């Protein structure tokens, strides 16, 4: 039996100072642009279509601890990926899913929330605080929640009842455990 150990690297060890400056004096964005230049130097057009090979759209939280493609065994071109704070189904997510289904052929929807989500510690009071700070109330809801399982159920229901989506029969929701990397499926009922 052969065991392969794959080390995960992150950028956490790169020191960043005030306003995103790195130790070498450049900004984090400068570092990203430089990385893109190295990437582009070796890039070859894969000749892919914008339509996902697996006909699936994945809606997930933007949390930086979730390597979505690796955790689901996905490769470039396999799926559409829609990420936002909490992975909640908002009007904009419905917009993206509608385009994904109607224009680009996806049929399945996978929803992924996760343990230890920052939205569990926020409230809609966050909007009020922003209004007090900047003088304008945000037009969007925070979509904070206390029960991650229930929020996944709510998100599944929003997808399943949207009049804009053609395919609502294969909608499944999960909670990703940030400590173990495992998905736990949520019963929609």
C-alpha cells in the first residue's frame, strides 16, 4: 500500500503590512498580477466551451478555507462556481443560476455552507451600523443566520421555488466541515 501525502500551501506565511503591503514593499494586488504574468507565460488555451462539462452549478461560501474544486474533485471546466458571503441564495445567485441553466446548460445545483461561518456571528444590525457610518443604508440584506442546517434548507427552497430556473429537481445542500474537510448532506424537509 502506497500512501501519498500532499502538502497544502497557503499565502498565510507571506507577511502583509498596512493596506495590504507585502514585505517587499509591493501590494498584495501587485503580487497577484506578478503571479498572473508567470501563469500566462505558460498558459495554453484549453479550447473549452463556457458550458460546464458536468452540467452543474455550485453555490458556496466565499470563505478562504474552502478549496472548492479540490474538495469536490473538480477540474477546470467541470462546473459553474458562484460564491458569496455565507453561500446563501440571494437574488443575484438566482440571476447567476438562471443564466447558468438557460444560457449554458446546467441542470444540477449544489449548495454548500460550512461550519464556523462568519454570518453566524453577524445580525441584520450590521446594515444599521453601516448606515450610521456612511450615511446610506445598504440595499442588500446581510442574510445572517444562527442555524447553518436551516439556512441550507432555506437556500434549497429558494432555488426549488424560483420561477426563473428550468431545472429544480436536482438541488442538494451540504455543510462543509472546515476542520475535517467532509461534506454533510442536509435533508431538505
